[in-house]
């Protein structure tokens, strides 16, 4: 039976999917003590080369959600820019899109799609717990996205994956 720390390390390695040269076993040299950061918690695995860890590529399951953080890491790995530089560019892009939409403008990115502000009409809703009571729902502005031609074509190719997943 293997010792618990080694089992935890191997579990951590399998979750991170780091390049093999970045991983050190608990008995390896240059071990750092990070226990003061993880008071009462199991410390994560030790990475001997932080740059190798930064170049982590994610192998994702089909139809998973991609976060902004994962997008930053992916672009950073592909371009060689630091993660902070990539994060700043992505954040500025999203802020610019939001500012334009809040001014009522349409944002068009060729082959990706178009964001536009539309008005939903005021309507009367029903409370499911009290169906006799009418609930007025006011008109409001909402953001609509219309995908571009290339995006439509690429997404259309995912239909077999969706059908396989839903079986």
C-alpha cells in the first residue's frame, strides 16, 4: 500500500495534467513548505517549475463550460504573453463591448457574431402559486447575440457530440 502523501500527490497530478517534467515527488529535492498558506487543508502538489505549470493545457470533456481564467491560460500558452497581459486585454475587450451596448450601440465582430440591445415589450405574467393574480412585467432592454457565419458552421458540426451526450 502506498503512503497517503504520495497518493494525494498522484491524485493532484492527474487532476492538473501538468507536463511530467514539472512534477516532483514528495521525496524530491528543493521541496518548499507552503503549509502556512493552507492552514488545516491538504497542501496541493509541489511544482518544481512554475513556468511549466503556466503552460498547462486543458484537456476538456465535450460540452464543458470554459471560464475566463481557462481562456486566459489557453491564449497565454498560444501567444507567449503573460497571463496578466492576456487577462487585461480580455477584460478591456469585454468592458468596451459592455460600454458600447450600454450606449445602445451594436457590436459586430465579423465571422464571430453581433451583439445588439433589443427592447422586450411589457407583458402581464402569472404567479404560479396564485394564478388569479396578474403580475405586470415592465419593458426592459436585453442583449441579444446573433452568431456569425463561421461560428454557425463550426457549431453545426457539434450536433453528433450533442446527440451522443444526450443518449
